[in-house]
C-alpha cells in the first residue's frame, strides 16, 4: 500500500504528462504482481469502488477523535478523506499494514458491511499517506489524471514495445494483467488479443442539456428508448466462455448464476441487469437484494430473479458489429433476441417519436407498465457506431425530473466541517391520519444538501428560534398543524421499507425549496407518497 | 499574586513588569529578551538585547553590527538578573541558538517556549523541558492533522525523485535561517555527498552555521554555470525564489518546498509545489500536547497559531489553559 500511496501522491502533484509517465512506468517496474496490475486498474478507472460512504467514514472517525477537534481540522483541511487520514490515531504494531491486493480482493468480494468492518483495522495499521490512498480508493475518488492512453504508454515504455502493440492486446487483458507483464518482461509470448468472452469497453451517454442540445440536434436523427433503473452490464458468451461484466469491466457473474445460465448464445450483448418477474421489471430496491452478495442463496434468487434487458449487440457470433451504425445493430439485436426465446433476456423496446416536444411529453408521462419506473430516456443517433467512452453527441441520457413533495421540518442536527456551527441535517415528515381521524407528522426522510449558504443560515435561525427539545447534537423543532416550516423535498425514487416507521424510504432526498409561504397543515399526506411508490 | 503580575501580553509583545523588559517584542523597546533569530521574533533597534551568543550573531549578520545599543550574551543554563527578576535560557530545538526564556520571580516560574520542536536536529541543541507554573507555548501546528513524518522519510523522497528524474534540477524552497541548513545536513546524513547549490541569500547564514561547527559539506553558488550543468542537481533557495524568474535558469526544475504546511495537500497545490517535503522546525500536534502533558504547568498559555484546538485539548485533559492573543508573529508567510 505504501508504494501505491506514494505513487498516487506524486501523480496528484505533478502537472506534467511526461513526469506522470515516468512515475507510472517506474512504479510498474519496481512493484511485483499482482499489486502493480491492481494499481494500474485502479488508476485508470477500470476498477472503481463505492465501498464506503462519507457519512460512514465520519462516524468512524468521530468514534475515535473528539468531534470538536475533528470539526476544526476538517474546516482547515477542507477534504474529508485527507482530514481523516491525518487525524486518525495510529496504532503502531496493532496490525500488519494491508497490501493493495488484499484490499482490492476484499473490495471486490465482500459486502459493504464487511468492508466497513475491515476499514477501521486497515486505517489503524496504515500511515497517513496510506490512509489517504485507501480512503480515496474506497470512495471512488482517485482523480490523479492517469488516462488509459497514458497507462498504455507507460506499459510500452516498460516493455520497450510500440504502443500499438499494447493497444492490440489491451482489451483481451483483465486486471491484474499478469500475462501482459510477463510478455513485457520477456518471460512469455505476447498474449492473444482474441480471448473469448473478453470485456469490450462500454459506450456511455452524456447527460442532455435541455437548454441547448434540442435546438442543436434534429429529432429525426435519434432513436429513443427507456433508461432502465438497474445496472448496466455486458454479457459475453463466446466459444464456451461465459462472462457477465459491470460497465467498468468487473466480472460479476458469480453473483448472478441465474443470468449466467441464460447466456446460451454466441455473441456479446449490452444491456441492463434488472430483477424481472414474468416479463415485468421490478424496482432497483429489489435488485439491491441481489447486488453485493457474492454467493446468493437459492431462496434469494427465486424471490428476486435477475435478467437482462438488451440495448445493443456488440458481437453476433464471430462478427464484430461495433463499427456498424446503431440502426443496423438494432435490427440485428431484434433478430438475435427473438431467436433466443429466453425468459431471462428480453429486448429494450424503442419508443417512436416525431418531435422533441412529443418525447418530452412521453418522458413526463410514461405509459403504463415498466416505463413508469424507468430512470428516464436514452437518445441514440441512428448512425452512431459503438464507440468506447463517453463521446459528446451520439448518445444522450435524459433522466426524469425528480419527485417532489412538501414536508414539514421535524428535527435538525448539527453538520460537520464548515457547517459544524449550523444545524444542517434535516429530518422531515408528512401528515398521517390515525384511526380517530387525527393527523400527526411521521418522519419520511433526512436531507443535508440542496440549499444555499444563505438558506442554511435562515433555516439554522428557524431551528434555534423554534427548538422544543435538545438531545445531544439534535434539536426537535415546533411542527404541528398550526405552525411549522415546510420544505419542498426532491427525491429520485421511493421504496417500501420496514425499517422506517412511515413504511417508505426515499432515494437521494434533497431540499429543493424552502416554502416559507406554505402553512404546515398544507404539507403532503403519507398517502400521496404511497402512491409514488416504485 | 497573579501570574499576570510577572508576564502579561501588551501591544509590543509579552511584557515583564517587575523586570521592565519584553520578550520577543515586535517593535523597538528599551530592553528585550530574544528567543531566536527569526525576523518576527528578533527585530532591530532595541536599546538592550539579551539572547544566546548564536542568536546575537544571527541578528548581527542580518541587521548589521549596530542592531542594538547593547548586547548581553547568555549561555544555556546561565542566569541573569534584570531588576530582581531571574532570566535564563533553555534550548528550544528550533534553529541554531534558539532558546526558551525562563523567568523566575518571587517563587514563580514562567517559561516562554518561543518557537520549538522536540525532534533531533543536527543543526541545533535538543529542546529541554523546564518545570514551571506557566508554560507559554507556541501553537503554529496546533491542529491534530499536523503530524510530521520522520525527516529521514522526507529526505528519502527527495533523493528518490533526484534519481528518477536525472535530467531535471530539484529546487528546494527552504527558509534561509535554520530550515536551509537543516535540509543540507539531513541530505549529508543520508549519504548525499555531491555539491549542493545555494541561492545567494543563504550564503552568509550558511557561513555562520559553519563557523558555529555545523558541517554543511561542499556548497557552490547557484549562479555560475550553464543550464544543463544543473541537471540532476539539488539547489536550495528561499521559498520566494523558487517561483520567480530566478528559477528559470535551471532545467525543468522540480519545485520542492520544505515546510510543515506541506502536510496539507491544498497548501502544496496552492503554492505550485511538485514535491512537498514535510519538514518543520515547529512542534507538531503530538509534540505540542506531549510537551504540555510532560511539563504539566499550573496554567498553559497558548500563543501564535491554532489556539482553539489546543484549548480544546487542554479542557479535555483537565489542563487549565488560556489563549494569549499576541499580534505580529506571522507564522504563515514568515519563517517557520
Ligand atoms: Zn521561528
Ligand atoms: Zn515564530
């Protein structure tokens, strides 16, 4: 971990591309397998993790360091991972320093809960630079400017070969790239560029800018389809090799034996992994029951059966379709899926439209059935080839507007860092009618962003002026039928939850507007929310 | 009798009323006790100055022979009487000649740390803790994020980069008094025996250190020679010089900065530093708290720096403490 941390640090400080190249090359030369391969994958974004949320990291550090000292430090440093890395009380000799490969191994296979348990032991054993690198890795924030191109140049430099030779085999190689290093160090022959069921780099969509893009582009040039709310996958089945990849190229097949069993074709499909029962899509919440479980039980699989809704066809048998325009690939895909007759793999239908206005209407009011829970729309140019990365123009995503409700502020908690002197975490509720017809507030969510600094000050003042009770860092504020602060809350989705008293849980709630003007009794009812359930 | 009767903050600096003298006054006064030669502590124009021989020599080098009306050198552990107040100096481990001022009067002992650190430094004497009723501590790096790594690690970082980029020059920004000589000494201890090039602004202080027995090895001015001659070389210069035109004489220089502030990445980035070296002549958080706990004074007074966090630490640890708001000690931009 130490060498990797050192490399990250040097990369972050140097503006020069040549220097970065030398740093990466020398690191690859001085480091052994499999560490260097994993490091390369992490640097280039082939591997990304989202194993620990900032809130969890804060909680962990505040259990060990006085929260006031932490707040002053965070205020000074300005970066959570760095503050935690520096302030974490080291326990020399408590543990062996974790090596990068074992960290990556745990991140790839363990559940988020397990990773969070491991994290504290790792932080105890590392030095500040090691802790910083670990936290950046865990939170998916390794932004050090190493492109795939730069990595390939460093590899070419390491092996004294032309970069074109690296390009040729690159896509057949998987981290930790041991075959590639063996070849570059003249210990073996050049690996075959044609490994069956290898990962093909994924094409991604830009978010559309409603203000400018529609004027620029002609509706007739684009196809539209729903953007399903699962995870993007690539299913490859070639010459007996079957793989299921995430969009970053992680092999996730082990978690989805039901999907793997359905890969009875010769080719490579791009699609959305979803929980599907009887041809209908279930919610992202259902899919979450399957994600992060390395070896799901038969019971779980039966309850949450997974499948693929296909967007695109990259390989049809031996034929590479990626150079064909989308219109042609789409025809081939339709035929391919029809021939499969699989209950686990179906086709993502296109949505015909005449004008952008008509499409906007469709997006705002999706037809009954699956589109009701789609994340939004995807726009694909009929003539677009399948191009790795996120090119601007050929593909757009157009997410649906968030759901909005009016809720009443119930509790406020002090924030962290720059916000430690403000009440900035808000729990809000909606009205619920009991058996006697009386209405009381039931908490439905918590939000700590979405407002401006000015608004923060205003809410903070409201909290202080209307506090009923204080318990630790939390204050309850007056909220009844006659008086209370109404917050317009935006959120992405709503699921049933047994953990919440209200029975619902929001995804990504945030404060959209403060409704100083709205009487508290006019805030929404729980029933309104229940109708929005995914 | 209150502690404030012996020492109290005043606009000119810490003032000792019974002795009628100031410690590290920020403007010219009748009688001054100076802890060390950094310009925010040692000003010129006092009528009388008491300090270590080394500090007086440093002041003479910087301000000219007549920087004060009268000079009174005092060795570590020697005593002087000023109007019935006993003053002695104890090593502070900060820079050559740096001292803590120990002030005794009517059974009360107060110690002014000046700037200090606890780690070994080949260019100056090690800090000595002195038992006292009031310890007036600096707090430059008084936040728990400041934990300076071992100096050998930082020097190894520099030497590795020199080996990795032999076509480039390494330009190390280091404060002219203390840090520059320490960096050079640490490089020598790590086995680096090539000529080290130095900016003209360092030459006289380097000579002064040499004259006081601090061996710096082969040095040469960074002015002579063609650009290509400096490939693979280490050049030490004041921090300001690393960013200006002067640095363009060197081949694609790797700008390094030796300072405790380099612990925070944003600081290094703001300064356009490519290789931050976390080398500080001030105590880090652990040294500050360890020193306060070791001395365990009746009262801890905290001055220049991050006072709030140290106050918080004191309250958590049952140590009586207060913040002294002394003005004029510019730890951020000045010499640390
Ligand atoms: Zn100083
Ligand atoms: Zn100072």
